[in-house]
C-alpha cells in the first residue's frame, strides 16, 4: 500500500510540474506601429511598453518591436489593471519567475 501511495504521489507531482511549462505562439500579425521601452530595476521589476493587438478579460498581447508578447494576469487586483482597447499603448510591469511572468500592474497611456 505504501508503494502505491508513493507511486501516485510521484505521478501527481510530475503531472503538475509538466503543466507549468508555458508555450508561447506567435500567430498574430499587425501592421500597427509599436513602442518598445524595457527597463529593469535593481529589484528585477521589468516594464514593457507596446501596442495592444489582442487579448481577453485577464490577458493581453502586446506588439513590441517585431515581437508579440502575451501577458496573463488572472489574479491581479482590479485597481492594478487598466481597461484597454485594441491599438492602445500599454505598459506592463512584471517580475520574471521560474514558473512564468508575474504581472504587478497594467497601465493604459490613454488614461494618463
């Protein structure tokens, strides 16, 4: 019985670990001009500014230079995430972690 519990526990841990891999695809095309400002501070907070080209309620695709970057922020408080529309210029502040980016704030420059 003990071996069965260990085997199931190991299977669960391996399954959970494999689900944390983030796969980013870049099938978005847009001819919109974009803005790129990337800064890194001493405490590793990073900012990226670009043009919103797609997204949903708790995520956004930014056109940054020639790249498209996706940010997801399902747990971000409402007062830390700006509303936005396609072609708005946004700044996303985040920490890079081993399990993916942790967004701390979404700023819409149209609101400034």
